[in-house]
C-alpha cells in the first residue's frame, strides 16, 4: 500500500470546522501570520454558514484528523461571462507531504469545477514556493504571463 492509498478526501461540513481550523491556523502561520486558532475557526465557520466557500480535506484512513485541505471560493469572469473557482488555500502538514495529499486535493477541486460547469480554477502562490509551483504545473495549471495582479490594502 502506498502512502496515497492511506489517504481519503472528504468535503467539509460544519462539524469538521474545529479540526480544520487547527490546520487553517498552521497554514496562516506558514504564510507568516500570527497564530490565532479562535479567529481561524470563526472565519471558516462563517464561510461555511454563508456558503461562501467549499473546503475539501485529506485525512489518513481510519483517523478523524485532517492532514491537508483546499479551500475554494466562487467567482466570475466578466470577460468570458462564466463562473470560476478561486483556489485560495492549499495546505498539507509537513509530515505527510509527498504522500500525494496535495495532488489529490487539487484533483478533487478540479473535479468539482468540472461538475459545477465552471470555466476553471484560478490560484496564486508565493514566488518562493517552488514546491507548490511544481505541483500546480504538473497538474496542468499554467502560469499567467499576460496579466499583472495588483492589490490595494484598505486595512492590514
């Protein structure tokens, strides 16, 4: 049995949020944000209650502990007149990286995008996260060389 065979992918429900919030907090710390488990849980719960995101998570079979997750937000393309998903968050715990959880979560996100009839998936990652870039490109994601992305921060 390979490590990938030890994993299962599930769609998150409200009952899963407390356990996912621990992972979500780890993810935020990875991106140099202060740890804040309480607000991480509240943020995820609000997204779930308002149906503003979809979360899939990976867990090791036979456990109830998530080891990775992907969070998707619905969006639209005015130019193409189509809906799309923003793959905003992907995180896998360090100890299970290279087990195939990240790839399996990306594939589940793609499957959902196809089932919902959307144009596709958009994502961004740190220019320093070469491991993630390699994974995305191996799954068919194409780096955007046509557009620059800008942000206007209205609060920190």
